[in-house]
C-alpha cells in the first residue's frame, strides 16, 4: 500500500496489521489550537524533540475520554495527512502550578524552560477558558502526557 495515498484510517489499519494489534485505544490528533505553528510542532514530534504535551483538563467535554497510558494517537499534519503514531507512556493530572521543569523540557518548545512553558500555556489555557465561558487559575488541573513515537510513514 502506498503510504503517500493513505488517509488516516488506512494508515491506522496498516499499522495495526504490521504490528499484529487486534484492539487498541486510538484517536487522530493535531495541533489545531496553534494553527500558525501546527506543522512545526508535528516536525518536532517526528524528530523526537517534542515528546510531551499538556492540555487543560476542563477543556474536555463530558463525552470525551481522558487519555490513559497505552493509548495510541496518530499525529496529523495541518492538511490532515498522517505524520506518525505515538503511544502514551505517562499521563498525570496536576494543578497548573505543579507542572514540572522536566515536563516543560519534554514539550520541547521555546527555550524548553518552565518559565517559557508557563507563559505560553497560561495564555493558551486562558483563551480556551474564555471560549468555554469558564475561568482558568494556577490551581486548574492540567493533563500532562509523555509519549513515544512508535511508527512513521514509510516514504
């Protein structure tokens, strides 16, 4: 099967067949919250520079499943093409103010400092809160995920 012609579903099915996986939690995922830098973030994941992600817990709807260790995610480029599959290795829910320097570093952005991470994510989470008619504080829970790239499309 020509990977260049595969959509996300075909790529996922091919991945499951190649790895003899019968059932797995899986979702497609993109950096849609930051469209100006979405493909740059995807490339950071593919190169191994970005191995973590965080999200504001209250941004999840009641019908959305909170990520768990072992879940698979297919990372999508801005145009919807699959860029690779990652597997969640660590999932922690902590107050914003307790997100660690290590996690900030693993997210791979800016100078990889906790100060940079806090500035960027405080702005992002406040924007999400305003959009949802909620409030964000330093006590707000954040989902911190660490992942590993386990498959890249063969080109």
